[in-house]
C-alpha cells in the first residue's frame, strides 16, 4: 500500500522513525504518533458513494 506523506520532510522523518522502531529504539506508541503527524489522513468511502475522513 502506498503511503501518502504530508511532504518530503515528513516522509524523511517517518522513514527514520520506522527504522528506529524496527531496531527497538522507539516504542509502538511513539511510532503511532509519528504516523499521525507525518501521514495524510485516509479518505473512507461508504457504500452509498459518500466519503469522509475519520
């Protein structure tokens, strides 16, 4: 699945955070915070064709 970042700097910071998490340098709570701040929100589509952001 393609990740959509808020910008180039956010992408670089998020990739660094993922590497740190992979090597157990930051915990799951912290990587989730990086996800929220660096990744664009996902648009959800309903069965009637409407969309919303959670």
